[in-house]
C-alpha cells in the first residue's frame, strides 16, 4: 500500500507543480521514472503476496534509479545509447510484475467467490 500511496502523491505533485526539466536531462528522467515504476509495481506485488519489506523497497527504489541513470550517463559519455538497456530491462520487469499482480488479484477474487459459495 505504501508504494501505491507514494505513486499517487508523486502523480498529484507532478500535475500541480509546474517543473521544467532541462533539455540535457530529457534522456535521464524517463529512464529513472521507468526504474521507479518498476520498484513500485514490485512493491505492490510484494504487498499482495504479504512479503513487503520497507527497507528492501526503499533500497531497491533508489538503487534502480541510480543504476538506470548511471547506464544512461555512461552511454552518453561513450556515445552509445545504453539507456535502451535500462528501458528494456525495467520495461520487461514492469510488465512481468503487472502480469503477476493481475494473476494474484484474479486468484484472490476466485477464492473469495468460492468462500461465499460454501
């Protein structure tokens, strides 16, 4: 629940605060946001599975962002679009976590229906 609340607060702040991102950072922010979303979906998944740990979530959240931004920075310095590696990895993890969350919620719903029928 904590990751979801943080995501909502971030979205609300993003809507109401008009912050301009410098053009030199336009490659970094989308990759960092994708990494952060991966962590949020992982946290939601862990919450549904009753395995959520705040320390693991927070450390994963910031380390994912640092790794994604670091890959992007290194790619900029080498002239290689390494941000694509971060987009590929975090994007696939995001979709994987979303699929698992969807399955877990469907299974929970089915269990509730079976309990009502009994």
